[in-house]
């Protein structure tokens, strides 16, 4: 598992296993957001399996599947609501962490400087530069 903290309260990661959840909790995260559609992954990593494992540890679990290249405004709204409604730091995962970074940036467009929304994920290898016009339009 590779926790990539974009901010003190929001981190992204490539796909995790149920066995990673205790370490995520120990790192201080209280909400886990699954941005991975079940159709992309084997059954042992599906939403229901991950939800049961997270909730058994007392973690809040939010399923917000984002289809690669087909993110919707609903995905952005759900992600933002999960972030805002969390009682503490949020951990989001997808295949590589990229979708979880993109949806974070879109959820904060107009509130944070565009340079931050692009630059912070870039430190972890996520290229959000193509989103600059969209992120700027919301500001």
C-alpha cells in the first residue's frame, strides 16, 4: 500500500486489499472512499467486501465508482460530500490514485488555487494539467 497524502486530510492510493485497512485506520484515516468500479477488479476486492472490512474496523466507507475517462458531475458531488461529511482524514483509492486525485481537484475547483489543484497531485506523478481549463473555469 502506498498512501499519497495530497493534504493533511485527504490521501489517495492505488488499489488496496482488505488487509490494508487496519494500517489505513492506524494512520489516522476515518473515511475510506472506493473510486473503483467492481467491473475492473476481482471479486475479492469488490465494494461489498471492502465495505464490510472497513466498517468492521469502525471506518466510514463510501462507494463512488468512477469509470475511467467517464467521470460525472455526480461523482464530484458524492466525493465532495464524503470529504465534507467525514469526521476526520479521508483515504480514497482507485487503480492508480489518479481518478481519486482528479475528483478531489474538481471537488475543490474555485476554492483552492488552480496551481495547487494541479501541482499537489503532480508530486505523486498524476498529470492534471489537461484539466486546467475546467479547473480555471470554476474559479
